[in-house]
C-alpha cells in the first residue's frame, strides 16, 4: 500500500473543461499546469485526470485510439511528462484514467482484428465465428467488417470489447481466461501501464474495472484475479503507484482485485446516493444533507458499514463530491448544505475526491449533449475562474468553447469566492487543511458511529480520538452523550458545543471535537 495515500485529497480534472491555454476553446494540459498552484492552495495533493489519450472522442476520450499518445487537442506526450514533473515539484501526485475493457473501433488493434486474414490481433477482441451468430445477453455488432463473425461491445457502439477470456464458456469461440489471446491482452494492458509509470505517472483510475472477463457475473473472481496479477506487478516494480477502481464493490475490488481504493459510486439507493442525490423524477428529495428532507443516516450506514469493515485493513473506500458521470451536488443542495456535506465527506475514512468546480458550487447546467455525455454533459462544463469573458476559462469566441459556461449573473467563480472568507471555496480549503493537520481524520484512522438513530439527527462518529457531529436539519438538537464530557470544539460550521455529557448542535451545523 503506498504510504502517501493516507494523507491524500484528490482533485478530479476533466481536461477539456478546466483551462484553455491556447485559446482554441478546449482545455489542455498546459492549462492544467498553469493552475497547479491553485490546486495546491486548495489543499489537494493529488490529481485524477480524465482520459487524455488520442481518441475520436465519441465518448469524451473513453474510446481510446492510441494508449501511448496524448490527444493533440490536449498537447503532446512531452506536455504530459512536464505536467508530471511540475506537479511533483509542488508535492502533487497524478493519476491517469485507464480504460482497460475496450478501445475505439478506430484503434490499430481493432483495425487489424477485423481483417479476414488471421493476424496477431485477431484474438485481441471478442468475436463469434460467423456473422449470423450473436452473443446472447451482450451487445454486439455484425455485418460491418470483412471478417466473419460478430464482435462484442463493452458500452457504446464505437467501443469493441477487448478479450480477457470467458469464465463460463458455452461456445467454441469463447476464449479461456488463460488462453494465449486472453493472456496477450492482459500483457498489453500491463505494457501500457508500464509506459506511463516510467514517464512519471503515479497510478491509474481504472474505468469499468469489473468489465474484463465475460460471464464472470457472480463474484467477478476471474476479473479480480487479473487485477491481483497487475497489483503484484506494481508491488514488485512500482510500489508507490496507486490504483483506484470504478467498481463500487470494495470486497471484490479491494479484497479480491488488490485495488488500493474503490469508488463508492452514485448508484440508485445505495448508501452514498442517500447522502446527496436521493431523488428521482417527480419524487421528493430525501437526501441526508437536504435540510428540509427526511434524510436517514441509517440508510447510509446499513450499506456502508459492512463494506468498510470488510475492507478497512486492505484498502480504502473513496467517496467524492461528484464526478464526470454524476449530477453536481449544487443541482439540489444550497451553499450551506454543500458546506455540511463536504465537511462530512472530508472527515470520513478512505481517500476523498473533489470534482473540479465543486469547491465553488458550480451548477449542473441544462446543455446539449457533447461527445456521448447525454445527461452527464451538464456536469462537464468549463471551470469558472473569474468574472471576465468565458469565466476566465478561454479567450476563444464563446461559440467555439468545448461547452458553454454558466451565463447566470450569480454564477459562482473562484475570484469572487476567494475574496469571501465565508464562501464555499474557503470552507472547503479549511476542511482540507483540517484533514491534513489531523492524522485522526485521515484515510486509515479509526472510525465508529457513536450516535446513529434511524430518522433522527444528529449523526456523531469517532475518528481516532476526535468526535465529529453533523446535523443537516433545520432544527437545533440537544442529546445526552457521555462521550462528549470534557471535549471542546476543534472546528465548527454553524453552532455546536459540548456541555458536560451533552451535545448541543444548531441547525445545519457540523463540528469536530477534541
């Protein structure tokens, strides 16, 4: 386990929307380099950069055309190496986004694989033996190539599935997990990882990490075995490199696959979802952090605690403010609600992630789909730096921007919030600093619910020798709690005091007690 993860707060950057350095309307690597001091000042000491490899961008870069080449719209390989080096000089680690389960259909491997004559790449993807034989239970395309057979998709139509084998084989064309072609795909993945680790990358966020071996549905044991093999490679040759999985099953990803971190994704009605986004169309919002909602911390704990207890000695569950696939929390939460939510997320176990712009409360915008974003596009709009044209993102004409910026007069931006000591931005900075300054609030410190009652506030939890209390509701509360005796507040949002063996906490308040 890389030691540096214990005191890490990640900052996720969607590169095309962060900062445009050459005025073409699209963010780029040099723009990220320009803003590294901003990230450091926020307190984040690691980056996750969404895909920056060469791509036709039918899925915003998650359709990779060349794993070893930076997409020209972002810069060059040399620019990415300079980003690694400059970030390291400032004490910032950098994870790249790795897409292991599929490529673009314009990738050289697939161009060769679809040819009639057998070649080195014929087995690199999942193919049936004739054009009239589909793949039951899986999406596929037939009749588009000179090769006989249908090929399997991993997601969009432009993303053919790479072949890591099938756990339960029912057809002759299904490769075994240990077949030469499946092992060759695995080794090709390792080669990509070594290439960027040797250039200075500090690890990878792994897209759809559970999607490798097919017919591996129950426990993902065969897919986990591949990642465990890769973890062994890292432990031997790159022991400081980190892996975080898009899996949202930490028992499988961490205990089985050897990932250092697993994202707690925003899936309907799981524990994380009940905190910030417990709403559906035409239904009441009962998110825990909605002051007027009917949030219940037990809905979170009943889902989270078994996962935490099963994996806490082997890796970290990572919660995030948002990501590129998830509605921004400001879609439904007020600034005060966001402050309380971030206070919770940044004082919980594991390794937290802040999505660019969430620190200023950027809104989820109603914009037209871009590069396969569809409903997710509203969370991918340009970073709002200041009150100049295009919110300081780019000097290009507004109609040439990758996506439009927030045009509302009250659109949040960094420059305005940096000048306001009570802004969401400055509270986020305080919370990140609080975490860095107190090992009890970091990734692997002891965690235990101290006061958690169904449909009641507040929630009180221990982190090491500290106690954290959160009350998102509209009412002030006083509870008897022997653990409060002799304690005093270390950090408070709103109002909270310890009075002998009682906790008094005001509405929409959060506190850490020592």
